[in-house]
C-alpha cells in the first residue's frame, strides 16, 4: 500500500535514479529547484487549516477539489490513519471528515459540486468509484469495479468524456490496469493490464488522456524509453507514436505525469539525472515540440523528495500548475513547497507559492484549477520541522483561508 506520509528527517543522498521506487524506504530522489522567473503568478490568501495530526510523518493531501458553489474537498492519506475526505463549504473551518477505505485515491472528476474518484482498498485488493456531494457533505455511492486486483494498488486516474468514464490504476509491481464505463460509472468493465511501467512500488500513475480520437496513455517503459499506447474505442489497444526521445544530456525517463486541455497534451518527465522536462502537443500527440527543463538539480538543496506525492501537473483553459517538494542543504532542514504556474498554456512559467509565510516544513502540494483559471492548493506543513503537530493547509487565490478571512503574514500553527 502506498505510504505517502513522510518522516521529515528521512534522507537519501544517492544521486542515482532508482526505478524501483518505494516510499516506505522514504524519499529517494534529489530535490529540484525551479527556474527563476520575474514576479509571482498568483496572489494567495492566507491558508486555512483543514486538519492536524500528531504523527511523526507529514499527512499527504492526495487531491484537492473545489465545487462550483465554492465548497472544498481534500483527500488526505496518513500512514497510520488511512484515507479521509475533508469537506468545507468555503475552504475554511469547520471541516467535515468522511472515512474512506484503507488505500490510496487518485485524480478525480468534478462536475458541479459532485466529485467522482477511484478508491482503492488495499485490504481486499479492490477498487471502487466513490461519488461525493461537497454541498451536502455526503458520500453518495460506491460502485465496485469487477474482480480483485492482481497486486497491491498504488495511485490512480479517472477521466471523463460525456457519460463515459475511463480509469487506470498503477500497481506496486509496475503493472498498469485499465477499466471503462459507458454509463457515468454505474457499471464497469473488468480491469485489464495495458502497460508495464519502468517505475515500481509507489510510483505516480501515468497520464490518462481522452481525446476525440480515443484514449491515450504515456509512460516510462523499460529500456529507458517513453511509450505511448492508444485505444480508438477504449477496448483494443495498440502502440501509438511515442514522444520525441529526451536529449541525452538529461538522462533517460524514469516517470511521467501529464494533463490535457482538449486536443492539447502536456507531459512532464522525471529523468535519471533528476531533471523535470516539459513538452506539449496541440494535435493529440501527433507532433511535439522540443523538451525544455522546468526544474533541475541544485547544489543548494539536499537530494530528497517524494516522487509520487509531489510530482503534479494540472491544466484547465490556459492555466497550468506544476508542484513538487524540495529540502534545504543540511540534514534536518525543512521541506519547501514549490509551485510553478503558467497562464499561457505552458509558454511561460512563474514561481508562485501558496505556502509563502508558513514557517517550518511545507510540501506535498496538489492543486485544483477552477473554470475561470482560479487556483486552490492543498499542502502539508510542520511548523516545528522535527517535532510537533503536522497540518494540511488549504489556500485559494485571493479568497478563503485564515480566521474570518483575515490575511496574515506568518503562520506558526497552533
């Protein structure tokens, strides 16, 4: 079962990329620092506390969503407490807590104030579609996808196209499973194996992109190659045109994340030399541009970050958000939440941190982009770094957060 809660003091100095990723061995890869940019991309309101915990490990905000009413939901995973959904009518207290199966969640589908998400149960090796109402703050339904998983589930993705739903689940073995629904998730096909990932263990689930020509999967395969599989009808799969090879000086692909806006596909690849490379296509992957470096190793940070929980890329309209976590140069230094935002469909990126002013360790961020490009972020925080409470905080652009909406310059926890 993915253990995306993190002991802040754990470090791994090795600079060699490991394709067998296991979070229970703690953070494995070198931290990456963002390319500097002029100005901040967003004006963040002071964050609100969604939860607190006393564990040694940071709680992991797996996903954050905001409904059209302004209600906010945060899926949080804790090693000792399992998965919960925390719901607020406006992104501030009070938060209602819904207990969920003992396993990971994945990227959701949001329609109005209803949220659909895949819920893996590591105890009985099953996956169900969960449906939640953010306004009513209720768990509406669960539909189990037929059959038992052939291994331990890791992270997942859910995509929608009209009433159709498409689901992928990564297993710790590196196997990628796929299922589909034609009726909004009321019934599902049995899982089938469609790919083998180079990354093992608690790796991020590769992008699941749905366009008018079919379903697309992009992933790092064995042999140091980027692979592309496509299905015209969501049933039969074949190899598609792979993205261009990475420049040799950046290393080989180790893991891939991605997102889409209609026919425009966006990919970020983590390489064996611990660099984040970005590329995009505006014709459903038929043609790609040149790879560019979004973030690269820095001598000012210590080699340690959690690939699965901090390697995130989101897009809606022309707005994009890319998040990860890095640590200072000395043992015991705090973690830092890193956040890049583009308002130009990836043409230009700017530094933007919802954690600005939050003391101690921050990181494991995820983001949601609203219909008008407004951002909502959730991230973990530990003001005491080595000891004391750990929190999940939520911040929005120019609204929400704080006590009675009051903005503050610093946040030290309670």
